[in-house]
C-alpha cells in the first residue's frame, strides 16, 4: 500500500497493492499497521455504504463539533470525489482537491477531520464505502454548497447534478462556521 500526496498535503490517495490473476483479485482495503506506517494512525468507529445513480452529487458535508476523518472508496462504478479544506488556520483553507475513484482503479482517499466532503457519480451508478473516525451526529451536520464560486470546484459534468434538499440548501464558504 502506498500514499500519494495531492495538492492539499493532508489529503492522500491510498493505492493498495492488488494481487490478481484469471480468478479475480485480492487486496487489503484497510490494515491499521500498514496505515500507521504511512503516517495514518487513526481509529475508525463507523462504516457507511451508499449507492447513487449517475449525476447524483452528495455533499459537501461536514460536522462542525464532531469532525470526521474519512477513508473513502468505490466498489462499483466511478465517482469524482472532492474534499474542501475548512480549517481556518490551514495554508490551504478554502482550497479543494478532486480525485476519480472507481471499482477499477481501487484507489481510496484519506480525508482528515476539518474538511467538507462530497462526490459526483459519473458512471451509470456507483457504490461508495467509507470509514469514519467519529460517529454521525445529525444535529451537528453542516453543508457547504457544491457550487460556491469562491471555492471553484471543477465538477466533471455537463448537466445539472441531482441534489438532495439538504445539499441544495448548503451555505457558501463565507457563511460557514469553519474549524479553527
């Protein structure tokens, strides 16, 4: 397993070592000792699984008082996964990074606490798995609007995405309550 830096140094692409032959493949999607050797010593408390149709955009979600680190991956289809730095003290505050994650490339993305997170389904459908370092606290959940011009995420779509009511009501970066 290897960690590949992104434009935001704390957000890492994790590439597992995949063993494959004519029967299929095998890889460790998580090994605490291996991750710790990569400098990622975290404890996960919850696993989540979602399925989304093409054009569905979920995000940009974060929890203000219970920030979650997330290890995300796709087991069917493909998504464009995005993290936005909401740590006011960070040199990359307000910047974003996006990565294509797919069942084919088997890449994962580590998004540390302090980031808004979302993804766009670009295949016909996608199944998305993620581990979190804190529990979901619905009363603490916040949403950064997906199309905030000051953030400038370059989403790879041609038509308007399908959004939940919560995601349509997201706030601009200057209206959010960022982390210290």
